[in-house]
């Protein structure tokens, strides 16, 4: 049966027995989520509605998503750092007529909505058997905007375009993720677990990395994902390596050689993969050869229906996994006339390899020459004493900007003037002179966003 004719509940219910979603202080059975509801008497009233999920609890979010796909006309998923000042604009642009909330996030008193539905984990049998009535639109909020957030529309089919449903003859994959499932990266892992044959372990907000990895071990996780910044938190700490890990996945940021090599040492025998995906472009590919970048042979049309090309150095993607459109009056076009999504991620082709060198909007202009911060960071991170780095612009009256690097050293490495000179010399060996940091300063840590990415100045 094709995916578009199935609801998320139907996918979950297949082989759901014994599978669960685990948090630090709670657990929910996937079988219960597929057959019961946490929306109480509101469930029937939500049929055909455009529903916004304003929840603080990932388990309640998961149960509500399983409940409402195929039953609601549209689902609007608010990320954990959603600011309530944007609620009115999102309700307007998504034509929301119902709001689902939990005890962690209370909706404002005035929403203008007639139906406010509480959700919980006291799951009970539905009074009716839900029938898939809609190919529900999933509206996901994008990051990186300074005004009201943009929303992109997916369906369950586009979200799961890169996910193969579990089969009885495939090994069980118990997933874990540092991501929150209310973001695209975490949602991908939630859907992988929901459509598979294993359980899912999620990190609770504020939970120490060591405590999370202890739980990963206790729930016998085999597959785990996070951003490179998430993984650097693991590498800098003293957390024990969970013994059952077979597959480590990185996404959301550029995966440089330093972090890939370090993870290969930390998890010997595990497959180390870095995937490229974005909320707009969907999942494009993953690379498992242990090297930064991706083979140039992936450009063009692939066997799985993904077509990629470079347009003025920017990666453009066309596939059945990309979002359908932006949502809201006056929203820009998501795709060009040929169906390609412009990712704004800049690529440099070196021989038979393509390398991500940064975002189009993040370039540092040094006297008219362009510097991609991520390219410089990848070189700095290769230094044996460096744990992580952040490269940014520093204003200069002559050149307009200089390249400044903020560096976090590995545990036990001492800050010395000679070390600063070593880092600059290493950059000079591998980079054009205008890309070499004019300033290097050391810091105990680097700030990351709520989504686990380096916090960059805009």
C-alpha cells in the first residue's frame, strides 16, 4: 500500500508491540499511541481542522502527531524555542482554527481560537475508529529569520521520502537523538523510529550529555544522531561510549574531518554517516566513507529520484522529498521553474569531491575578497589541540572586516602564545592569505542554538 494512503498511526501500529519512546522521566508505548488518544473528547472535534501544536513535552507531541496525521487538515509544529509573540502571525498565515497544548506551555489567554485542546499521556481508547480522511499538511517553521518565522509545507510522504518502513526480516534499529522532534532533524528520527521496528530514546531539555548517554546504553540504542556541535559535546566530555552503537549520524552542520575522525575512534566498528538535509530541501543524501564533503558523482540525477546541481556555487535540489511550498500570503516561491530548491549552501568542487564551505549569507568580506567561515573552521579544527572553533568577522577601517577565530582547546591543552602562532601557521599552509585569521582568541566554550548548531552572528 503506498505511503500516501497510510496515516502515521497505521505505520506505527505495524509491529508496534514492545516499542516505546523514552525520556528521562517518562515513557510512552508506541502501540498505545497508535490505538489510543491523549486528546480526550477533543479528538473528534479536531477532524478537518488546521491545528497548531504548542507543546513543551516531546512525548505528548509524539502522541498528538500520531493521533492527528490523516485526521486533521493541517498540523503546525512549533519548535521548542518558539516565541509566543509570533503566535498571532502563525495562526493567521496557517489559517489555524484549533490549538493543542500541554501543561508545559500554556497558550495565551487571547488566541482568537474557538477550540483549545489539552493533550496528555493519560491515553485512552478512542470512541471512534479514525479513518484517514486527509493527506495532512505538516507546516514546519524555519529557523534563521529575524521577523515572523516562515513556514514550509510537507506531507507525511515528503517527510518520509528517505525512510524505508521496517520489515520483519530487517534487524531492529533502536534510535536515539540529541535533536528535539519538533525540529526537522529530530522529526526525521522520530519518523524513522515510528516506521521501523525499534524504540526511540530522546534527550530531555537540559539533560547532561553523560546522563543521556547512560540512558542510551540502558535502552540498548543501536542508531544515534545529532549535529556536529552535539557530538563535540560528547567528545569533550568524559561520557562512556554506549556499547551497542552500530550507526552514528551527523546532520544540520558541516561535518569536517576532525569530528568524523574523532567519532570513528570513539565508536570503532560503527558506521559513521553524515547526511545533508534541510527543512525546505528535505533529505538529499548521506555519506558513509568517513570523509568530509561528498562525491561529485552525486551531482546530477540519482537512482533514488534526487537531482542536485550547482547554481553559482550554491547547491540546488529537486526530489519528491522537498517541501511543497511556503505558507502564507505573500510568501516567496520555494522552487524555481524547474522544481529546484535553492539551499543557499555554497559548494566548492575539488577534483572528484564536493565540499560545503558555508552559507551564502554568512560570507565575510575582507577587502572585497570572500571568506566562508566554515572553511576556515575546518582547517583550525584539524589542529591536534583544538576541540572546536568559530570564525567571524571583526570590523576593520581599512579592509571593512578581518577574520577572527574563537577557539576552544581540548581538555588538558594549555593556552600559550606559541599555540596561537601554530594555529595561524596551519591556516597559512592551507588557505589563501586573506582567509587566514588575523586574530585568534581562546574561550572555554562556544554558544549553540536550541537546535544544537553553532550560534553565528547575523
